């Protein structure tokens, strides 16, 4: 027997025609995370799972390598019913009693919804459970038809409403979450037909088939229609994203984070924040960022995959893949690129770009510099306009600067090059050779001052 309480099938093969984009629909992002990522997060510990992929399946495998082994190819996308047919032999072989089918385009769906639907089916001994919700605007969803006794008898797709004379005002819709008892419903899946407006195999047709076959079919009514919003169009994408954004910001406000101008703060779902942080909007914080207590993020800051241990990030700074220690001050107008590590109390000021560089404690690079592929010891001062010339056109080379060194303004450090502890480099130097510890390096044209008298202008003919 299978140890999972139920299996899960995620339908993610569709092209997403209504998005009108080249990318597979489920790779479109909300707060920088793909739609499918949300759905997969919710079921990561259910090992009996199949993800039906088709359109752009190589891209999906690349985007979710940890799920690639669960992906099953639906080479031709002939409809949601066909997608389930494709994996069905594997479902039968897995020996689960129930399998939950979910559309892959519902990023707000939560695990609790699946659990509730399965529990309802077990309790009522149903062969088929269909989650339904009441949408104020049901446009685009399959409408639920009930008989005089209130039993759900069918779901009618938007495009079939007119043909079948179904009232478009019906608010109860098919949410796109189904629980199938494998033994009961399996055979019916192969009796679906394409006699509908889109000439596709519709999974919801199994509802009518199951009723006709005398199986027990139940509608599992869910209370929060918002959680089941499907993303089909760019307008729906941003609508669902906004709803998620507000939910995430509200969560952090309640967790002790001061979020000023909350309506214009965007925080990704996988970001972690400690209490005692202040964020002022507009601001964007994405990816696997972690912000520790005491961190302050000013307006117009962008953070992705950063770790800030109680630092100040001033306005208009852009940080990606950076680790910033306690007491550091970054910006305004700073750019930290991946591989940047700032130890405690380091300062990176305006128009300074740092990439793949380790700045020791209390290092100051306050103005107009580029620091790439570099190692800088503590307490060193990097003067305005210092550039590490790390690229020779073919390869990148490292720059090493020791502790308590002083690099004068407008210095070019031509890597590979090293400046020792306590060394001083005069302003305007082009440093091509190593500077040993404690030495003074001046590598610039010597200033020449010569006697010279400016010729007086001849004003004689001016009258
Ligand atoms: C579907 C339901 C509709 C329901 C709505 C809820 C059908 C026919 N209709 O409509 O009743 O109200 O979801 O959001 O199922 N897919 C495949 N292979 C295919 C076709 C689709 O894997 O051949 C995947 C898509 O990638 C998508 C999911 O199935 O993730 C649903 O397909 P979509 O076209 O979005 O269905 P809807 O028209 O929204
Ligand atoms: Ca959909």
C-alpha cells in the first residue's frame, strides 16, 4: 500500500492562450515567483504526485529541477480530461485510494483546501468530490448545475453556456479541484468525449458521467472564493498578485514589522522578516531574502535574495544576492550585486557598485566606485572614484586590499593586484604592481609647474 494519504495530479500542460505570451502560463510570476511554484509548494511533502506538463515542458523542468522527476508529458494538449488520462496508468499503479486533481494556475490555493476536500469525500464515501465556490463574477469559469434535489449534476463551461441554454448568472462555479476515488472514477475517464464548443476532453464531464453511472458525487463548497482564483489573462495575473501582495504585507504588519505606505510595498512569499524591522514604501523585497531585527529599508529600495543583519539600506539602492552585516549603511543610490559581503559597520555610499567582493568591518566606500572580484580588509578607506579593473577583456581577476589601507580618490587598481595592510595609494594612481604593507604608492604622472606668462591680447585696433 502507498503511505501517502492521497495522490495529487497538477495540471500544468496548457499553453495559456489567453495570456498571449510565448512562455508557458504557469511560469508567469506573482511577486517574482512562478504560479506553479505556489501550487507545488503546497504539496511538496506528498510524494505520490504527478505534474502534467506539455507546452514549454523543457522550461518547466529547468525551472523546477526538484520536481522534474514527477513531471509527465502530455504531448498534445487535448483538454483537462485528456491530461488526467495521460497519467492515469501511473495513478492506478501507485495504489492510492484517492487522487486530487488541481489546476496548476491557482496560486492562492492552500493545502488545507485539498485536505478538506479529501476529508469530505472520505466522510461521505464519495467517488467524486468537486470543490465549488461562489464567484461574484463567474465569467470564464465552469458553472455548476444542480437538480431539483440540490445535487450537482454537471459543470458547463463558459463557451457552452449559450448552446446549452444555461444561465450565465449562475454564481456557483467549479473551482478546479477534484477528488477522485481511483477505483470508482477511473473507468469513466476514458468515456469522456469532445462534443463541446472547444472540441476538448473536459475533465468536468466526468461529473455527469459519474452521476449517470450511479456513483456518489458531492460538491464540496468552499468559503473563500479568492483562494481559488485562476490565472488565465494578464488582468487576472495582476489581480491575483495584488491580492497575494496585500495578504503578505498584512501578515508582516501583524508579525511586528513596521511597513510604511503598505499599499506600495511588495514582499515575496518566501521572504523572511524578523520583528523590529522598518520598511518604507515603495519598496520591493523578493526571493529568499532574510532581514534581521534592526534592519531599515528606506523608500525606493529593491532587494532580491539578500541577507541583512540589522543594516540600513537608504533610498534608491538595488541589492541582489548580498549579505550585509550589522550596522552597515548602504546607499542612497548604491548597487550591490551577487557575491557581495559587507561585514559589520561597513559603508557603501552613493553610486558605488559592488560585485563578488568581501568588504571587512568598517570599510568605507562612500562615493562613485566599482568594486568587483575584490577582498578588502577591515577599516580600509576606498576613495571616491576608485575602480577595480577586474576584466582584461577575456578573464576576470582579483584585487586584494589589506586592512587599514587608504586608497586615494580616482585610483584604478589593475587586477590581479594586491595592496598590503596599512598601505596608502595616492589619488589618481593607476596601480599595476602590488603595493607591500605599510608603503606609499604614487602611480601617476608627476605634476610639472613651469614659468609662463600669458600673452596680453592686443586691443590696439578696437576703436
Ligand atoms: C477549468 C475548468 C472550469 C473551471 C476552471 C477553474 C475545464 C474544462 N474547465 O477551466 O470548469 O471553472 O478551470 O479555474 O477543465 N491543462 C492541461 N492540459 C490541457 C489543458 C489544460 O494540463 O490539455 C491545464 C492548464 O495548464 C491549466 C489547467 O489545466 O493549469 C486548467 O486549464 P484552463 O485552460 O486554465 O481551464 P479553464 O478554462 O480555466
Ligand atoms: Ca484556468
